[in-house]
C-alpha cells in the first residue's frame, strides 16, 4: 500500500505538478529504508501516531516478520532523512491523549513500562513536542497562525503542572493540564487554580 501511494503521487506530480504540495502518508508505519528514501525524494510527509507502539509492538513481527519489523515505526530515521513528520492520535481508535503520545514517541515503551520497541528509533522530547505543535501546524498549512508562540499568531497553548523537559519520560501521562488557551481565550482551567 505504501509503495502504491508513492507510485500514485509520483504519477500525479509528474502529470499535474503542485509546486508546494504537502502530500503525506497517514500512519506511515510499515516502511523500509528504500520507501523512506522514496518518501523523501517525493517530498512526502509522514503523519504518525506514536501511541500505536503500545499495542503494535506485540503484533508487528507476527504480521510482517522479524526482519521487516525492525524497519517499521522508524520515526528517528524519518527525522534523520529530513522527512516532515507530524503527530496525531487516531482517536477514537486510540485515546486522544497528547501527553501519552509524547511518552510513546520518546520512550517507545508500552504504558506499563515493561516492554520497549526499537529504542534507537525514539525521538527527543523536543522532536516529540514539535510533532503535535509546529509540525502539525505545518502539515495543515497553518504554520503562519499556529504551532509556535509568536507575536501575531493565535495563542493556542496549554499550561502543564510539570516541565516535560525536566521530568522522567515515563511520567508524561501523569502530567496534569492546568489550563487550555485557544486563540487567546481560556477554554479550560483546572479547579485547583
């Protein structure tokens, strides 16, 4: 399927080029080094769901074989190649919990912390946060108005009870959202504030 999407995009771009296209592949998980190189050459982005690691690490080798399983969910390889990567939850299939997604992207562990899948493909905290902020804004062509905190952009942000850059990665899903601001307006505030 991944190869067929690349074939289709390559043909369409040859026949009807869109100079600033932002085509991408949703899930982008069952890859090979050659497919990642092709993705890069075609200028495709990867829409990933790090939370899938929790369940998929238990079945991937059975579904695609042990050798090929080592080529799957290779997010760091994507980043290293310069492929644009953004994060999503795939809700309602998985919970809409960005903090748990961040934990999965950085630790590549299951929620229980008892198993890890390809730890060398883990993202840094900064890369993981970008997946759901500036990289997600770029993916939706919203980078001029959201994704980073800058003068002139919509003030979309959350205030957390802990600094993700200073705590254990395994504790991300225990972090509490204290306040949510959408376009400069507080739309949620924890009762403890």
